[in-house]
C-alpha cells in the first residue's frame, strides 16, 4: 500500500517536496495572516487582508424586548404601551389626540453617541393605521423632531427617512405605504456615514439617501431610542409593533 498524505496515496518523494519547499506546514499560519506572503482576505472588505473593525471598534445596542425594564413609557389620551411575546405594542387607542411613546435614555448623556463617527440602526416593525391613513408613526435613534437623530417616520401613509441636525429636520421620501388604512411589516435600516450621507433601507432595499442637514458632534439628548405613535385629529387607532432594535456606533 502506498504512502498516505491526507488520506490519499502520494509518492514519498512528493511528500518530502511538500514539506521542504517554501511554505512548510509550520509556516502556513503566519503566511496567511495580515501582511504575510499568502495573506487571506476573509472579510470581503477593501484591502488584501480586509482589516475590518473588531468587536471593540463599536458600541453595540441590541434588544429583542424580553422586558420593558429600563425603558420610558409615556402616553396621552387613550394610549397604551405593552409587551407580549417579546413584541412591544405602542397603541394610541381610539381617542383623538393620543400619543404612545417608548424611549430609552441614560443620565448623564453617554457621549459615545457621536455623529462625527459612523453608525447604523435597524428596526424590525409592524406599522398599523386603522380607519384611514391619517396619523404619524416615528422610529428614531437617538431623538425626535429637529434634534440630532437619524431614523424613520410614517405620516399619512408615506414612509420617510429622517435626519435632524439640532436645528432642522431633513426627510427623504422612501415609499407610499397606502392611500387608505394599512397594516404592514417593514425592516427599516438607516446607515449613517459621518459628514457624508445617511442611506435608508426598507426590507434590505436602498430607497433613499440624505446628504444635507445631517447631525454632527455629540448627541443633544440622553435618548438612545425614541418611538411614538400619534393619532392627532382622528379618533382612530395607530400602532407600532416593534420586535427588535439594533444599533452600532463607531468608537
């Protein structure tokens, strides 16, 4: 029976050649590492070694809402915010002028929310407007209105990407959800490149980009997350079902 090398018959002279040439097994590890003669790009990123960021390069926030402990729950009118089977429900109720809010804040403000660095945020959501399209839904990091933030909103059936620079809010129209009442699921992701742009993805498809009016510097509040459902002027139920929230802030 011939000599075996990795389970296959190989001539003894060939085995000796494989061991004694320029990359014997003992050196393979080093040669495949960053800067080696046979460096492997295992990341798909630019550069031979694709030197992507390590775990310590980001502040990571993630939740499947196992509990509402640590979240701020507020509301007006008939609004309620409840948790069931890892899903948060923000429900205005049917009383006109009601607002259901869910937020997470820290005091003092954590300065890792720094819009001079990149970040990405994602919401797995179900958006509901009963009766008609009229009403507003907001899913944002880190704040609301014209305050510094990136995120999403639905106003009267139209989905927008939003960004606030502390003085103004800029929007990008992403899609018309419905001209009437609606009940839809959307995976929403905002990818912010500091000083350049914010890309807005809906169900993994890039639908809009904002390049002006972007936030810069440290965030202007202690909010990490701010979501709300509002039925101003209509006695109809508006809801956000939120199943997960994820964010990465570059350090």
